[in-house]
């Protein structure tokens, strides 16, 4: 899927995710409206940077946005921006994150 990514923090949301995980700003996680919790996704930004994240929450609930990233995941894509255009690729459950770093 393609579209706009944003990020959210513990301060701007609840401390628990929809999957029951504790929300951590330093974790490489994401929220999407669909998909299975625990699945991994490769997020490639328009600037060429990428990050692998684990789906553990639901959202975003703003029109035009396709994924909400943890703060740590967003900072891998851009050091200062709040939103960025991305392509999101489903990788499945059995992914070694180190393979994509």
C-alpha cells in the first residue's frame, strides 16, 4: 500500500496498544487498520530510507494516512518530520528484523 505515514507517542495515545502490548516510543512498531498483530512490515519512505516494524495497534484514523509508526520507527525514516509518504510491504510473521537493517 502507498500513502502517508505519521507517528504517535505514549504521550499522545494510551499506554496499551490494541494488541495488549505496552506502548513504547523506542520500539519499532506500527498501527494499521487491517492486518494481523505480530506481522512485520517493511516501510519505505520517499527519501529512500526504510524500517521494518511489527504491527501491534490499530489506526491511523485520519483520512489519507495508511500507517502510524512509533516515534523510533519514524525517526529511522526522517529525523524531524511528523508525516512522510511511504510504501508499505507485508513481510509476515517469521522475519528477522536484523536482516533489513
